[in-house]
């Protein structure tokens, strides 16, 4: 089965400390279990990520953790759903 594509955009500027990187994880529910996907650099505490391996036909959630700092902010994003529809064409580079 083909993979879907999910675009994530996130912003840590409202947080108490300065974040320069973020860890991206994906899970089947808002509480996990979480699978590591990537670490991304942040610009002005904001970043984005393309998940080109998102499963089609099921809900998925993302956990984004900003670093460094003594207080590590966590964003839970979702649910996202890539439709399983024969009339939709997903393009992948």
C-alpha cells in the first residue's frame, strides 16, 4: 500500500525557554506509543516537517518535543487521516 504525506508546521515561541531543535514522533493515538521519525532544526523557534511515510486509512498523531532547555515543551498534533480513496492521487517525490 502507498504512503500518504502529512505536512506539519509548529511554533515554540510562546514557550518559556528558547528551542533550537525539535524531535518528531508519530503514534496511533494521542498518548502513543511513539515512533521516532526525525530531528529538525528550528528557525526562530518554528519549524516544519513532511512525513512522507504516513500510513493511509488510519488516524495518526504526532508528538513534537522542543530542545534544549530544562523545560522541554511538547506539542501533540492530530489526529490526521490520510483517506483511503481510489479517486485521490497522492504524489511523492
